[in-house]
């Protein structure tokens, strides 16, 4: 069987090579899609981390403010100036 660069030149071999090439190209395209999908997940995760950090900071500040008020008024009689409504 004659060969050119290690690839048989018969018609059947040409079809096999063509099919293998097409499979390779198709799997390479899917790999790019998976890579893009992974990058999208990284971006979504980063955005969510930022949002959760901001919400956590707001909640922390509210708790700190209320805690300071409670600490300031804890030893004062009810109705003292600056404590309570």
C-alpha cells in the first residue's frame, strides 16, 4: 500500500483520516466552549462575592451601631436623656 507522510493513500484511509480530523475539530470547539463557560462561572462567582461582601458590611455596621447604643444605655435608668425613644 503506497503511503505519503505515513498516511495510507487509499480511499478508505482518506475517509478515516477525514472523519478523525472532523472529530478532532469538533472536540476542540467543545473544549473552547467549556473554557468560556469556566470563565463565565469565575466572573459570576466574583460578582457574587463582591455583592455578599457589601451586604455583609452593611449588616455589620448596623449591628455595631445598635450594639454601641445598647452599651451606652445599658446602665442608665429607663427614660434617660439620649437613651430610648
